[in-house]
């Protein structure tokens, strides 16, 4: 047997107790250092995965409060940012509206002066 064929069968060798032992695979692993190392890595991986399944991490006492405070801070920052961007739009609109009104007023004044013409005549 070749090593790559054995590597594909290693999970069955370790995991599945219901399958009958494959003597050719076992014989190859006993005589091949590379496959023994692969088998050891696979068993270590399975042990680690099993530990992860049963291991619980205790949170530190203040973790919940710190997390909630961080969430609240982030929400406040976002709200302030959205208010500020809304005010910028309002200021820009107000400035634009004032400019348009000033220009219209100036145009009306200029027209009314042109129509009426000079009214003051000096008599000598
Ligand atoms: Zn091998």
C-alpha cells in the first residue's frame, strides 16, 4: 500500500469501531514512520476537537457590563454622527435659500429702478 492510500483510510482506522480492522493498512502504519506521524496528528486533532466540545469558558465578572457599555457608546456615536450630518444638510439648505432670496431681491430692485428712471429734475 502507498502512504496516500493509507492517509485516506486513517479516519476509519481511528473513528469507526464498527468497521473490521484493515490488516493491510495496520501493517503499513506499523512499518511506516510517515503514516505513524499522520495517525498521531489525526488522533491529537480529534482529542482537541473533543475538548473544545466539552470546554466552557467562564466570562470575567464585568464582561457583560463592559460589552453593553461599548454597544451603547457605539450607538450614541452613530446617533451623534447622523444628527450632525442632518444639521449640515439643513445649514447648506438654509444658506442656499438665503442666497437665492438675496439674488431675487437684488434683481427686483434693479428692475424697478430701471423702469422708473430718474424722477428728479432740476428746474433752473
Ligand atoms: Zn506510509
